[in-house]
C-alpha cells in the first residue's frame, strides 16, 4: 500500500494493484486522471470512436458494480467510461473524513469529463451517482445526449426522505451499526452480500457479531472479494469515502450534501428535452417505484422500465437486462 498527500497536504492511501487481480467479469485495465494530486480511476473500454456511456456508481460500490452493463454496451460498439469516485475502487482514498463533500466529488467528476473531453454522453447514474452525475448534465448540458436514471434522487426542500434512508444515515454515525463495526467486524463486501440478496439478514448479523461466517458459493465469494478489494488493508481511515456519503445526506448535512446545488440542478433539469430513460428496481425500500414513477412523470417524453425483483443495486443483479433495455431505447 502506497501513501501520499494531496496538493493541499491531506494524506491519502493507494490500494495495491494486486488487490484487483483476477476479479470476475472485470477484465479491463486501469486508466487514470489526476485531481488535486490524487489518482482518479476509470474504466475506459470499447471503441474510442463509439458513442459514449458514462456510468457512475454510488455508496459503497465502485465501477465493478457496472461490469455487466459495460460488457453489454461494449459488445454493441459503445465506449464505456466508468469512474471510481475518490475514496472508492482503484481511486486514491483520502484518509481525512473532512476532505469529502458532494461538491468536491462533483468537481472531481467534472474534471474527469473535461480531461477526457467526453461529448454526446449518455449518463447512467444510481445512488450518489445521481446527484454527482446529474449535476454534470445540468451544468454542462452541451456534453450530454441522453440520461439513464436508476434508483436515485435529487434533493429539494420538499423531498420526503424515507425512514430506511434516515436509519442508514444514523447507522454510519460513530455509534451506529456501520460506524462502529466497519471495517473491524464487518467489511463492505459482506454488506454487499446482504444488499444484493446473496445472504439473508440473520447471516449478515452473524458476521457483525463475530459468529459463524455464512457459507457462500464460489461465485458469490468472488463477488464479495471484488467489493472488498478497494479497501483491503486500509483500516478505518481508508474507509473515509464510504463513511462520508451517508453522512452527507442533505436532511442531516445540507452543506456537505450540496443541498442548494442539488435543488438548482433538479429545477434546471425539469427543462431537459433530450431523451431520458428511467430504469427502476422495484424492490428498493428507499427509492421506491412510486418515487421513480413520479419523477419520470415530470417528463412527457421519458420512458420508464420497472424491474420488479431488482433491489437498490440493480446494476449488479440485472446489469445484462439494463443494457438490453437501454440499447432498445437508443435504437429508436
């Protein structure tokens, strides 16, 4: 593990390349841009002259989440750019919690888009990829041709935050379930096993309580390894990126969550006249089907595809289908 400091002298850790060796269904080599003295990683796959898809992940994942969408689009001739936010994936991990804010993540993404000079972009966004990615479409609409919105939101003063999301926020505070146990007793990979329904809730709590480790299939064990890979050996400080996302929710942290900017972007994008597609996991208890349909209804030209059995991380479990749905829309 390497260590360094940002341009402003803030310490960061760098995950070793060996942690990412041989991950299943993730054959792409790394590509980087530099932001504030940090390496920001992205997958850049497919023909250089193909139509561009920008695929953004959220909390607590990385570009690996989008692997099946990437594979499907690349096979159809698309160029896929899938970044890792700073603090996630193969990007550097700033170890000072106070460094992170949604405004800074948004600036980092704008920098990557400009450095790669991405044009005619189709944005795929989910979870925190929504506020960060949709900010780009609102601020530089000339670079974007189409939006694909999946199980996310943009803050407005009237947004009614669901109780599960409020519990998620509480859980990442120092005495909460995640804040007190990640990474010493529970890894990100085990959380993703629960969130993608590879294990049941009692098995998850058995991990937290140091009881018997659930038995996974060989394939599921490899997926768990992939979600743990970015944080291998980094300890508590190296998990600052995942820790800060839930603690940046605007109902709890308006400044850190860029509440005013999110509201501005939401209102700006109400005038979006280019193609817009909502692909929604119907088994998400936070960003429910009703919320997705109500958002889509604001756009007379929007499409809405419901995946009834898909939960919050629909790219992981239904990535092939998402690619199929999108390609069908793009062809019309």
